[in-house]
C-alpha cells in the first residue's frame, strides 16, 4: 500500500480499502462536508508548489473526472479570482465585526523568507465584545522595502485603514523586542507588552548554555537527529514505546523557532529513555548514570519555567498574569541552591534589582527582566484590573498600589469613559467662551468624575479583599457580574484585559514543525511552508499576499474547529507518516502531498 499515491491512501483511510472510489461515488447524494470543495482546492494550491496551469492538465482533469464526474474543476483564472474573492469577503465580514470596537490591542511579527528577498509580517487584533475576548487576523503581507520601523508602521496603518479602525482605538501591542517594532510603537505613543513567552524562552536558552548542561543537551540533540534521519529505527523505537505503554511526544527535533525547544526535547528524551534503552541502534546515544541524573535534575528544576511558558502560549492567557508569574518565578529561583551554576543563572535572570557589569574600559547598566515588566504601565493597570491579583502583596517590588490607582484615575480622565447605562452618543461639548464661569463649571465636572472613579476604586478594593474569583476563571467574568456597580472600571477592564501574555498566535503561522490533526486530514503550518518553498521564490508580492492570507485563514479555521491545542499536543497526536515528514526539510514534494490530500477531500464531496 505504501507505493500508492496520497490520494489513494486518503480514500483507503476514510472509506476502508478497495471499494473506496466506488463508495465515494455511491454516496454523492450524502455529502460528508457542506464546505465548498473548491475551498480545499484553493488551500491546496496555496500551500503547494503546483502552478496554476496544472489545473488545465488533461491527465489531471481526466483523473478528477474519474473520481467524481459531477465536480467541475476551477480554471486558473477562476482560481485567481477565488483568491481575491475570499480576501474581499473576509475583509467585509471582519470590518462589520470590528465596527463597534472601543479599544483594541495588536500582535504582530515578521519573518525573512528563505528563498525570497522579502520581509513578511502577520498582524492580529485583540478586542473584547460583550465581556468576551476575541481575536482576528487583520492580514499577512510583505513589507514594502526593508523592514524598518517606518515601513512596518506603514503596513500596520494600512491594515487599520483597510478595516476602518481608527488609530486612537489601538492601545498597544504584544510583540517581541525587535528594535523596529519597538521604535514604531514608541513613535506612535502606544503601549508595548513584551511577549512573555519570548522572555521565558530566553531564560531557558540561557540556562541551557551552562557548560555541563550544554553538553547534556548536545547528547540529546544527537539522539534526536539520528531518530529523525532513520525511518527504520524510528519505527522500531515507536514499537518499543507502544509495547512499554510510553506515550507523549517522541524525542524528535523541534523547530529552531520553537520557544523552549531544548528543554522540551530534554523532557521528551527522559520520558522515552526506557524505549531508547530497548532499541539496539540507539545504544551509542544513552547516558551514563551521572549524566542521566544531572539531566533529570535540570529538567525538574526548570519545570516551573516550562509551565509558565505553556501558560503564556495559551490563547486563553491574559497580560495581567505576567507580573504575578514573574513574581512567582523570582521567588522560586531565589529558593534554589545559589552555589550551583543553574541556581545563580535563574536567580540573576528573574531577580528584581539593577546589576552592574564592568567591562575593560566601560560599564554597562542592565535592567533585569522582572524590573522591565514592573515599569510597564499597561501591565500594572491590567494586573490591577484583574480581581484575581489586585492588591496582592509582594508582586510589584517597590511599586505601590496607590501609584496604579493614580494611573487608573488619569486614564479614565483622558478617555472620558461613559457609563454602561448611558444611551446614544455622548453630548457635544458646548462652545462657550473661556470665561471664568465656564472654567469653574468645567473644573466641577472633572472633579465630580474623579470622585466617582475614586469611589469605584474604593468599593473595588473592598470587594477584592473580601473574596477573589477562582484562579482559573476569566477576569472578564468579574466585570460582567459587576458591570452595573463599576460602570467606569468595567470599561477599563475590557480595554486592558483584551491583551494576551504572548504573541504565540502570530508565531504559530510560521512555525515549521507545527501540525494540526483533524478527523480526515493534516493541516500544516502553511505560511512557513510557503515562504520556505524554493519553487515559489519568484512570486509577485501581490500574489504572495493572497496565498498567505488564504492559507492562514484555512489554518486558523481548522484550528478553531479542533479547539485550542498547543504545539506539544499537536506533535503528540500526529501519526507516523506526518511525523516522518515533519522532521524532513520542507520541500516541494511534501507540499505536493498536501495538495493531493486536499484534492482527495474535494473529490469526495
């Protein structure tokens, strides 16, 4: 059966063997999916190296006719029109959804295409509607020219204009610390929340550079590299794991862009060590007792950081959790044995103070990661607006909760938050002369508004200290339950709790070893597949933009249908065939397999 094509294997899998084609034809009156089969064809073309003209190939048309004589294949021109139509429909639909957004956050990042002289940026938006946080892809396009702060800013602004989103509605963005992105946010006076998953991955990476740990990780990498190269030994390894009832992700290489990949690989290596020991060809990659004990100790010590990383990558995370998480990690690191290199490393990476590094002729002042978060006004206010953490002692270092209350007061005064019970648009400001009387009345209005905010904050503090929501609950539920009691603060809560801990949603679009398994197909991280395809290196920017958007929408839709999954779960659930392909270099042949399988799905409609 292994000599058969992907199309045949697909039919064999879903229809049960030799009668696959006959069964598929006999069930035409009962389609298995209401989705337009041409959508699958669009996805197939987007993610493969198959040219448009292939749709005119006589043998291909004959092949499709034999599978389903009633199905009409799109022409190349119709396919191009379909790309544009999908984009237009998506933009129109999302524009309506975003019409009444009050405040929003962005998340974006960029990649350099491997075979293209282009920088590609994906932009997502986060907002709260009816006390539920939502996210949407605004676009994924090439930057015009080099990826400078100005050019990246032009792309972001063009996306906001496309969806008729006023710039004043954007509070800030959660991104990595790229200098061009930070410069753009600073120039536009937007809040910047540094992706906590990225920060945690840097800490993990730093710990893995300690001499004796680096040597252990190198041994694990050699074992993983051997398994990824040898299909036969990989199969034997799987058999032994199955016999020993050992489950979980196998010790196979992660993508270079995977946050905390070295630690995750070490954990997988230990979980499957019994299977590795039972595989003859892997004997050279086993460790002696001392090295094995040292690796186990390292993984065990790093578990709180790995848990924090997994939490940060979740789509259900909130930026209000960042400060509390780093307070926990700082407290944990300080409790470790400081005489060990690992204990000192983790303590230095998470402790709260300034450090002076003296070089030969100059001194460099470095701010520790925890300090930079505590100095972030957006994170401070979001932590205050999360009833799970507000007024917790010891998580703000030297910052006092009174300071955040003053920031809340200033923010409320600046945006003129309306009461939830107000109906219709706010009254226009009367055009009075700047007389003494008008100034007196205006001052009383401001003081009255300030008093109401202070009253809400006093009541909020009393409620929070008397009883907090569950730790695993959404902080937005608290504001929904108390929306009438706190008409001003609940608005602020919706503004600042729209932001997540990390920009993981953007990273997943380009992560090269990410699979998402559905009931009948494997969806690949298609954007990484497209930009690393050597057969697509002469694609026009406009065409590439359409391909990336259509492929991204298809992948996001597949993920939403399957529910939230992190990369660990996705790798764990992938079957042997897809896992084998995952660890090979991305190639046109692999993309063509995706094309064939998507085509097979279309033919069963």
